[in-house]
C-alpha cells in the first residue's frame, strides 16, 4: 500500500516537463469520472483500456456532492470508495492528476458541490465564512486519501488541481487557502490549475493565490455536434505558456463534446473524430511544446440517478469519447493510441525548444518544428496552411536535419497532420528522417523492432544511417532499398503491413514494420519485468507476463482472427488458455484466437403494475412555512417552497396545498423551476388539471420574474364555497445548476415551486412538501427522488402488491415492473442496454430502475436518447426492471415497446 514502507519518489518540474527522481515525464492523461460508472469492478476495465491506449496518466475529478448527502455526512464506501480507485491507479502505474474541486463543473449537478450547500449563507467559491467552513470540511476528508497515494509516497498522484476554471468573480484568499489546506494535509506534489478563458481573466500564474503549474483548457471545436464539419470554431487550440519556470500544460483539451442541440453523441464523436485529433492535437504538441496533457473526456459514462446538470446534458454522458458509454473502443481510441504510443516512446519529446522548420516547396503546406537541445532530435509538424481545407497536396520539404540536408517528399490529404522525426537514436538505430510517423519502437530478443505508419495509399520513405552497407531483406510487402554514403533509404507505399529485416552495417538487427493508420492501430505495446513485448491482432491487450519461455496475455477479441506476438517467449497463452503458435519469418509467434460467442437476450414480458395517486399517503410530509432563503433568487409568493430548503435535493417532489374555497376560483397560476426538460403536473381535489414545462432559472433582479409559468383552469363546480380544497403538484428536479460564474445566481437557483396563485381567491394556502432525503445507503442520495413509490421501495427487487398491467395509464405516476434472467457466455465482457422503440406522439417520461439502481430517464419526444446502458456491475443473473412512468396525458397501451440490446461483446478468456 502507498505510504508506510512503499518506495518514495521526488516529483519536481522545470520549464520543460515534470520529473520523477530527475527523469523527465511526459504526462499524457485522459479524463475518467468514477462517479459516472456505478460499478467499481468496471473502473479497472476502463483504466486498463486507458492505459492500453498509451496514456501515462488519468485525470480524476472527486465529486463533493456525490460523497456528502448532508452537512457533516460523508461516504467513501462502495461506489464511492475512492481509496479503492486510487489503489487501482497505483497498481496499473497510471499517474493521476487529482482534482477535488471543491468546484468541478463536469456538467454534473451543482457543478459537483452538494445541494445542501445551496442553503448555506455566503457566496460559494469565495472566502465567505459559511462556504469556507463547508469546503474545509470536504477537503479534510478527501485530501488525506489523495495524500497517501502520491508518487512521493510510492503511489500514483503526480499533481493536485485546485478549483476548476476559476476565472471570474475570483477571490485570491480562497485560492490561497485551498492550497494551504492541501499542503497541511500532506500534499507535496505540484499544485496545478486549469484556466478556461484566456484574455485578461485570472489564470493563477502569478500574484496571490498563484499555483505552481498553471494550465489551460481548450475546446477549439466548440459543441456544435449538429454540424460535425465545424472546424476550429473557438480558435486554433494551441496551449499558451503561462509561466517561464513551469511546463506548458494543456490541462483540459477537448476530446469530445456535450450534446447541446440533441444531435446524438455519434455526431459529437464525428465532430471530434480522428481528423480533428490529428490536426489539433499534433499542432498543439509541436506549436506549444506542451508536455502535460489532459484529454476531456476519454470515457464519459452515465449520469445515472440525478447526476446531471440538466441545462447541458441528459442521462448519457458518452461525450463522443474515445471509449463509448458502453465501454467499447472507437476509431478515436485508435488515434489516441497512435499518438500516445509515439509520445511515450520518443523520449526527446519531453524537452524541446522551438526551432526553424523546413521550408515546403508549396506554400499550401505549413510546417512548424521543435528540437531537443541535448540530443538535437527534430520534430516537424506538417499540415495544411489553411486548417479548414480538405485539399490533397503533395510537395517536398527542404529539411536541414542533424545528419545533413535532404529533400523530403510529403503529402497532406484532407484533414491531416503528421509529426515527422529526424536525427533520432531509435534504440540502436539512427533515424536520419522519415515521412512515415513513428508508432513505437522497442528492443526485443536482441534486436530493435519499430512500427512506422502512414495513411493508406500514401508513399513513404525512411532513411537510416549505417557505418557500412547493411543487409536488407523484405519479408512481406513491396519495399525498395538503396544505400548511398552511409544512408540506407527505404521507399514504399503504405498498404497493409510491410516487413523489412535490416542486419549488419555496424548496428543491432532491426525489424521494421511499415503499416497504415489501420494496421498500426492493431498493435499493442506492453512493458514487463522481462522486457517489452509487442502484440498484433487482438481487440485489446490488458496485460502481459513473461514466465520462463511462456508469454501470458490478458486480451479481448471481438472477432476470430490472428494473434501475433513479438517477444523472447516460445509459447503463448491468452486468458489462461494455451494458444498453438508457429514461428514466422519475422521471428514472431503467430496463432489464432476465437471470437465471442453469440449473445441471446430474453424478451421483456409479464409486466406488473402499481398506481401512485397524486400526493399519495399521509406519512413523511413536512410543513412548508419558511419565509426566508439563502438564495439570492426570491420567490414570487410566500411561503418559500424551494425543495432544497426542506432537505429534498434530488428528483421529484410532491406538494400538497390546502385552502378554503369560495366557489369563485377561476384558475390556478403556477411557477415552477425544474431545469431544462423538466415538467410539473397539477391536480385540484383529485382532478387532473394538466402539466407545464418547468423553468430553467429565475434572476435576482426582475429580468425573468415568471419562470416556468403554467395556467390551469378550475373546472366549473369542482370547488364548493366553504369547503376545504387541496392542490397537489408534482415538480421534477432535473438537477442543480453549476456555478461557473461564481456568483451564486447560477448555483443557488431554486428547484420546486416558485409561486402559486389561485385567481378568484384570497384564502391563504397551507403547504406541505415531501421528497427524498437520500435514504438509499448503498446507492447513495442521488439514486432516488420523492415519488411515493421510491420512498416505499417499489423500485427495489422484492414483493409487494402488484397487479396486471391495465390497457391505459392515467395521467400522473404509474409503476411498471418485470423480471428477466440473463445467461451470458462465460469468459465474455458483454455490454447491455435498454432500448425504447415507441414512435407515438405522446408526452411521458420514464424513470428506469434496474435492481434498484436508477439507470436514467427516458424523455419521450424531448431528447435524442433511446438507449440506456445497463452496467455489468448492476446486472445479475436474475434482474428486476422497474419503470416509474410520469404521463402528462392518458397513455393508451402504456409506455410503448422496450427491449434489451447488446452494445458490445468481447471474449476475455477470464
């Protein structure tokens, strides 16, 4: 365990990079949110996939509100066990940038701050006393956990991020105290911050509250997922140097997008796909000289329960990421791996200065260059001068390399960019120059193995220097060779995988593997105590172990096919099973692996039903009689009916208001604030009056005095003079606003009733309220809201009085339940989802519960999401699927067809 007797290390930095014990580190990290994956055993799956792509680190937000349902109450068990999470990163050797906020944004409810903080006096994200006491309490719980997992104590945490995108309405005393709290808890790694906005806004590079390594956020593609041909709408994406004595840090660089316009995350993945990654990521590496990177997101996950900040996101937080919400790998993952293997293999990239770039013969091509001042190795970026063009341009570069002047042919076809290397000691070889890109190189069994690649169909050339003429043997593919004055030149066209064996010439043997983008992506590099190994052909390789003459792999396959390994071993096992292999001319072992077995899923049938009458039951109600609120947003009518004021922070809230009727009542006017896509429903004396869309926000000044307004006519004769009348209102809380502007008018936006007036009556209304108080210890406070069925446990597996489903559902809340059994093939990783197929023109929404876990909310006709991921850690062999259906009108036939679907299927072997 880190700390105690674990080996300790010193983390430092200079203007070029981080260092550990004096050795330079290029931090290539991907963002992962543990709180968006409610299954700790799947945390390891995602972390292994991140590591397998060549990432050297992972960026982790820690979600204050996820751990604290009430003041003084903290939970770090089960799906909140972050000590377990950090033990995983320690074991996997992934450096961690720890980001505990207190504010994290992350498009999560309240920006990660707990909802109870909305009732605390004092501006959040400031040094006001109320907020200070609250955040110090949080940091006193999370900082010690982070501290014992630092690299300096033998763990994985290499940097500590204070606050998040703190640029406006800033308080230097607050930033100073955050760092003091960290240091007093034993945080001794560099403290960093991610500046978001540039210009004259605070970036914490100097002055009071300054951090050691200030970083920059950049989202150059914006979030125009509906228009995936957008190109650099927010700039060129080149990270600025903020301090001369610290590395350039691309702290949060766009690796996906939130889906603001309901285009669907596949469009977001297209917007931020491999073409964008090639041009913007490579440009940033060379033009900025950054050696610290954080890519947001690498795996997005799910806003299960009430995790979402509703004005930006819905249940899915797939984010168009390289790893999908269902944990499958994409072409974006392939591009991350191509770049990640490169930056992790070519050590001189950790220390570079800007240098003169070779001149293209055609000005339509642009070049930028950097060089390592110690080794002389040169890195040249080649791309279109106009980043937006999709032209096909071939030209030559007049390149003065450390080994002489050369005319280097290059081609830039479409949205593409290349980082070419010259003057590089590639293991025991000397690379003069190549117009192919380097994937990786490694020493195996007494020879160098290098993988170079380029776009399919493009010409390639590689020049290597030898003291004397070497022997060249083309093992596969078409490669021409020539030797002149100490330089061996290889010419070829990138197609499939060519293999060249070079021996003699005064250098160790070299196996050169020349592939395309696609073939390069099928390689996996792994380091073992016995030396590095290279694997080709599997869908994923998680780990490798060499024992004697046997190489043991943990690997996934998505189809039957070849597996090829380059290692000193003579035998191979995958997933614990021996694989017959033969030795190839390349010196590798070649075998074959089976693909996954077919998955058969049950139909969902035998639905049962329970009704939830409006404002049902007499237990758990609280008198709503407050006349003041800590929110700067004051209600339209009194008493204050904000749900948070009464401890009901998440999900649906029921209101019951009673007054004495006079018979002249004409209509009920309601204002409610729910967040985007929220609704509320109104009944009077048990008669359904209708529904309305909730408001997204009100203002502290009367700019928006009438949020979420709904007018509901009182049916003639419904109310008799002198009799007691009862209003019942169900208000949905879709989640809490973030606090990006640090001014409380966003964060302390109310949820619930903002005002109620019965026109034609002056009688006072006596209100009571009922909602969730975070009753589910295992699943957490964010799992359920305040529906009667939730508070009574109807969402949980078990018994109860359920009946046959009716032919039609009334407006309001109805519950559905069924059971299904899974018989999935053993030794497989199968990702399952739930698919809604209703195409009808009806207004309803469904809260989906699987074995008691809130898997999301289906909004019929309101959002793009029809498929909901069901995490493996939540599913069992026998499962209970429960729906809470909130209908804004009568639903003939119920909520429509729904089925289980397979979203991913891989044979894992173990």
